[in-house]
C-alpha cells in the first residue's frame, strides 16, 4: 500500500499504487434539483455503447430513484453496511467545511474501502467490496417514484402537508455514470492490470484484450459502474465517450465535446468538462472554469460518497427538499453550505447556472457582462435581487461558443403560426 493524499476526505490514505495524476481530469456537475428522470441520458448511452447482445442488463448511465432505488439494487446501502462492519461506530467526519483546499469538507476519520483491511477476504485482498447477484442488476430504476414519509415508511403521504426547506415526504433522482475516479477502485483491484487511467484526461478504461473477466473490478467499484458481459467474458464500463472528449466527433469542428448522456439531458442538469490538475492531485486554480467555480469557489457541487475514498470526479448540487442527515451521508459535510448557496444564489452563481446545456461543446472559461436589475423580492425572509447579466462561454481554442442571459428571452409567435405547434 502507498500513502496518497485525498483532498475530498482531507487526509492521506492507503492506496495500492503510488499517486499519479493526469494533466487534465474529466469531471462533471449534475444539478439534482432539476432532474426529471426522463431517462434521455440513460437511453442516449445505451443506444451509443450498450445495444449489443450480452449487454441487455448493462446501463453505463442510469438514473435511480432515491432512497429505495439503486442499480444494482441497494449498491450504496450494501457497501455502507460493509464499511460500518469494518469500523463500527467510527465512520465519522471531524472538523468543519472551510476554505482550506486540502480539506474543504473537513476530515473523514473513518476507514475508506482501501483501508478496511479487517473485513478483506483473500479474494478481495486490496479493496473492500462485494459482487452483486444477477437479480440485482435486473432493473435500472426499481422503486421508481416511491416516496418515503416522515417516519421512513414507503409511499406514506403526510397529510399535514410540507414545510420548506425539507418536505415531509420525499424522493429524488440520482443520475449516475462512472466517476472516472482519481483513485479508481476498479483499477486497484484488477490482478491483470487491464484497467488504466489516461494521462491526458483522467478517463478510466478497461483494456478489452487484457481483461480475463475475473470481475475483481465489479466487486471493488463501490459505485458498481464496472460491469461483466457474459457472452464476451470480459468486463466493460463507461468510456466517457472519449472520441467526443478528444474532439473527434464529426460535429465538433475539432473541439472537445461533452458526452452523449450530457448532450441529451432534457432537464439541463448536466455539465461536463476537463479541469486542470496540479502535480499533487488538487485542481489547479482556474477561477473562471465553470466546474472549478462550482466545486471550489461557490462549493455548491459535492462529490458522491467521498468517504469511499476513490476521489470521484462526479459532483452533485444536492436536492433542497431532502432530510439533511440523508444528504450528509451521501455527499459529506458540505451539504448545508451547498444548499444555502443554491437556495440564495448570488449574482455570479445565477449567471453560471445559465451555462448548463446551451451547447454540447466543453466550456473551458466563462465571462460575465453585467446587465440591469430586473427583479427584487423577499424569499423566505431574505431579500433577493436579480440582474439580467450576460454570461459568455469560451471553448478550448479561446473562441466564444455562445452567450446567454439570466432572464429567459420571450419569443412571440408570428400571427400566421399562432395555433401551430
Ligand atoms: S466509478 Fe467505479 S468503475 Fe468508475 S473509475 Fe471509479 S471505481 Fe472505477
Ligand atoms: S436526461 Fe437529464 S433530466 Fe433526464 S433523467 Fe437524465 S439527467 Fe435527469
């Protein structure tokens, strides 16, 4: 085991290999508050990559209904249970979220999946994990739209109504793909060294010619995003649509494009990019990269289960209506701050949120041009002011991709088409 630094858990941790970081890292932000579970992302991925024989139950991108849903079923509850068994009562965070870039969410004092040695069996000698049963992979969105009531009872409707910021009955949609982790558990567990992380963009891939289908990656990935294909007898996983990210899509004009699941998103919840990395694995300061801004400046987007220890590169704006304890288990101690920022967005955040899904090209930098004041109100006892600022997105080549405004434009249909749709 090597000692590596994991900034998401605010400390050094054990990992089977020494730390090596890519020059740039594939990363994304999903705004859970806007997901409508239309599954356009899921189908965009399936129709691109997993439509062949043997891939029938393979969903590299999926959207599941929390708290009961999961693909494979109960994936997160099962790994959290195992971690708790390995370190009973001690899976806790200490300290507080702060501006320290080495520990922005405080410190996780419990054991990660690489450190829970007391539960490791000879078969899983590197990473704490488990192999889901075939049945658990059957349904990509089991318990769809099942709410939980205030006493934790499924489908119970609370007749007293709701109070903000937390509803008394709740569920939410969790959209998921491979996190292209900085410390991938799939890669750590592979006895064939068939899994690698690309130095140019941090995308994690399985070399199909090296894989022998031992399924160690399936067992080890805590997010269960590496999957076994029975008819080829090798494992497969999300490839981050790497030809698009490389700018090789015919539509791209040579510029990096976002993945298919991002591009298809009807709810406009998804933004994907490439962030610059320092040699120590932290994100290089890049103030006007929208992902850097949301993760490190506004701190409105948080990693999914940072306590697993893989340093996932998927970040989520947490849903406002869900009990905080549940969210803190899922996204760590930064939840209160993130929801506060999202519920009362300042001028810059409101402008940056307009960048989602106006283009399929990857945004490398944004600029805001101030506009007039358009709205003033009191929201839950607080004064809010809106400005019609213009936000401009620039691509890798420094050229403008698009510009958009905070206030949505009104389009008036000409009379001659008044009744057409
Ligand atoms: S999410 Fe799982 S499959 Fe993807 S890089 Fe991380 S450990 Fe590997
Ligand atoms: S396409 Fe977007 S809105 Fe629809 S389910 Fe996927 S993430 Fe949610």
